[in-house]
């Protein structure tokens, strides 16, 4: 096996490991947001909290910069996740 092939395999293994971490982390995150959705439904609160969302976007943009990740990408990703959370919260409001 060439040095190139070994390096390629190492990088792919790292990516696979990180993808696993991402999926499990998202799963845990959505368990918490589901619980929040239930609490909001019980308290008859709005499904979204724009102040919290803006705070999180700003916080994660800063984290992205520290992590050497494109902050615009991080913001788009978080907005996508937030939109999924809001859709899930709507289910609890009507469910």
C-alpha cells in the first residue's frame, strides 16, 4: 500500500468517526428540543423563540470562526436545524 493510500484511508476513517459523532450528537440534541417542545406546548408558549435563535446564531458564528469553519456555513446549518426543531414543536402544539 502506498503512502498516499494509507493517508487517504486514515482521513476517511477520521471522517467516518466524526460523522458518527455528528449523528449521535444531533440525536441527543433533538431529544432535548423534543422535551422543550413538550414543555412549551404544556405552557402554551410559542414554538419559536427569536431572541434565543439569534443569540445561538451569533454564538455559533463565533465558535465557527474559532474552529476555522466558515461561519456562514455554520449559520446556514444552525438555521436548518432550528427549522426542523420548530416543525417538531408544531407537532406538539397541535398534537
